[in-house]
């Protein structure tokens, strides 16, 4: 029997949100939380699973109740006084959809500290696949995060009862900053990984962690370097899949148990399907930021944004349970697993540096399909509480590339409209540096694919960072002068009272009614009227209309408390008009010709040969 998913409990170092694991009804513990539900329909559609059992190792519980949805399958008394193992056959063969779960009744005469639970869902398949997973982690000077995550993984594979997946993992850490060799924590992990216990055959286990030095060519360059390493070792190590993961994400190691069990039972028709990983928020760990997104009309869209997973009802809806996706979805590289029969020497990402590299690659391979399973995913910091900084440039240039490649029917006028909406919002609240980067992004797209390949991406990124720091320098809001006391008080209040509903509402504060919006737009948010001297605080979540007629705007990040003071400058009007004209001319007159060039060059720039030259490893 192969482990398919462990019975999980909250862990302070990973996630302590009880409702993601179980709910309580008096002295009954209902293991119907997101991580402990067993989804049936997806297993039926995608895998060769034919037999399912629940294994439990228990002490301190007097009875168990096996459940299918809200129906009781079986009730049984348990021996509470001492630890005992139990095996329960689940009626998987006769059940077509819904979820399995179970509840336990606590023995009231057993103290809480003596209660114990461990277990897993295990299954047999009519046909098993040989699976070996390369884990591809790209990092740039985040040594402490990498050290923490590798220690978590190493502790997992070194435990007494080693999970089967332990012998089927190899980790490539692509070091874009070339700093890991000097980090004591990383070196300690590497040393320990070379002393793993022997496998079941008695053969000593080689280190499963490998550091791969690399130039700083962003996420695209780092992840692709890991792909190349996996392809080079595919035959020797028997690698079949590659899992791309962010370096600073938090994960439960059981994710690897679930991924391995899923991959080894895939049906032949789905052998190359992409396994997407959900993204949960670190600040609100019960919130699912994303579980598959799609790209449409020059925008990233999410059908279920900021989804709350705390209730049984929310975790048993169709989009989580059913084995189908209505839209062509892609998944971010925070946690995404591809077949190495799909990732090949002639099918590698484009050198976009960062942002949209995962979108572009996901759309290119969408015909292989994508599958999401509960418990496969990571926690990560929210993306919506800080300013984009240099990403503003990439968030214009790279979507233009993606649109050219995968949305050939989209009219240039519609693309222009989306870009001008972004540009107008930035100018309305005096974010001049980002507006300039919007223009640069459009210009550089129009330079064509060979410019992207030939230019020094590392140098360009340094220049963007230097420009951003100079033009939009950030400092702690508490260091603002006393004349900003009211603004400081407002920022403090907003940060203390921030909740997930505020984040959901985003970009609505200050918009007003229809007439008020029209009035603000006609006067370009007050630029054409005398200024109000009193400064206003404006967070990333606020609408630009909050800056209406203000001479001074204090932009601040809700997450960090860092801020920047911007001033309205009417001398910028002429520059703004020129920028509108320039971008309009580039999109309307040059977009289509450049889009054709991008489509012709896509596969050529995504080959192993091109990437080896780009990364400077042609002779390896």
C-alpha cells in the first residue's frame, strides 16, 4: 500500500490554524478540515487507484466514525487506554464523488497530554509508475529561508519511519547570488544530507541536495538552470518530474507524500499532466490566494481569489472537488510540477527574468492539462500589500510578450486601453517612477525577441533597482516630520485594523458614487483644480481617487510600514502627454509587427542550446 496523504495536525512552525485540519463538536474531533479530506472524484478521473484504506495509530480515543460527505459509513469502539493501530477499508470502489473523512471521540478519562494520533490514507493501484522528482528551487540571497526549508525537508526524510518518497527526491538549489557556499546553516544541512540513513536495501543514501551556482538572471534564469540540471541527470538518476518551488515559501513536507502518491498512480492518458500547487497566505494561513489562474485581456484573472478554507462547506465545493477545469489554467512557480517528458531540450521557458515566465510557460503547455489536489501547495507572503517596485517594468513588458504569443486575436487598441488605464492610475497619485517604467516596458517589448536574448538582463535589473530606489525611496512612516502627525496616526490605525476583508475590497476606498467618479475623472483627479495642502495617506489597496486634489500624498505599504512622500507637480503635465502619445504610437503602429517576431522566435529562444549560451554554461 502506498501512502497518499498523511493525517495532519497543526504545527506551530508551519501552520497553527486548527480549522484547516479539524473542527470540534463537544468531545468529538471532526477531521473534516481541508488538509484531512480525501477527494474522490479527482482520484477516479486521473489515477489508477483501486483500493483505499485509512491507517490510524491512536491513543485516548473511545470511538471512530467513518464518513462519506455527511453520511456515516461505519462506527466502531476503540481501545483508549493504550496505543493501538487500526486499518479501515474505505468503500472507494463503490463511491464516485464527494469526500471521505472521519471523526474521533475523545475518552474523557484520558488526559489530553496522553492522547496520540498518527495515520494516513493508503492505496493500491492497478498500475504504478516509476517516479523520481527533481525539486528545483531558485534563490537569490535568501540564505536563511533556504536553510530553514532544507532543514524541514531533511528532518522529514530522516525520520524513523522514512516515507517512501524519501528515496525518490533530488533537490537542486540554484544559487543566483552565489552566497550559499559561505552560509553556515546551509553547509550544516549539506553535511547532514550526506549522512542519511541507508535505504531499505542497506545501500548508503547519497546527498539529495545539490547547490548549482548561477548568474543572477532572475526567476526564469534560475528555474531554467535547475531544469537543465535535471535534464542532464534524467537518465542517471531516473528523474521523471520536476517540482518548481519558491525559496521563501513555507511548506508541510507531507506535500511530497501527496505529490509522489498522485504521480505514481496517474493513468496513461494523464501521465504528463501538470500538478499545480495552491498558494496560501502566511499572514492569513486559511486564505487561499490562488489555485490556478488564467490570462485574459492582458490581465491575470482568478475565479476564486482570497478563498477562505476554514469550513467543511467551503472545502467541498465543485472547483476543489471535481476533476475538471472550465478554463485553461496555469499555475505559478511558487509550487508547480511538470513531467520531464514535457520539459525538454526544445521546450524551456523564455528568458523573461521574472514575472510572466510561469504564465507564458504554463500557457504553452496547457494542452497537457493541469490538476490540483488538496494539501499540495505552499504558504507565502501576500503580494498585495507592497509596491511593485521594479516589477512594474516586467509587469508591462512581459504581459505584452505573453499576449503576443498566446492571445493573437487581441486587438492592439484593447491592449493600449489596458496599459493607459494602468498609466493613468499611476499618474493620478503621483507615482511617476512607475509611470516611467511602464513606458520603458512598452519600448523594450518593441525592440523584439533578439534584443531580450542579447541584452545583459542582470545589468538591466540593477539599473531598474537603482532608478526605483532613487525616485521612490522608502522609509519608516514613523520617521515622518511632526507636520504629518495626522497621516502617521491614520497609517498606524489602518495597519492595526487591517483584515482580510479590507484586502478583498482593495482599490475601492475613495471612489465614491457615479457622479463623483465622473467629476474626478473630468478634472484628472484634481490636477486641473487648485491643490488641497493637507497631505493624505494612500496605501497600495486604496483607489487613486483618494489623492483627489491633494498636493502631497504619503504612499505607504501596509505590510512593512515603509512610505514615500510624493508631490503634485504640474510641470509633469507636458511629460505625461508626451508619454501617452509615445505609448499609443508604439502599440498601435508597432505592436503587430513585433508580435509576429515574438511568435517566430519563441521556440528558438526556449531551447537548451540557447539557454546554455544565455547562462554562460555552454561548455558544461
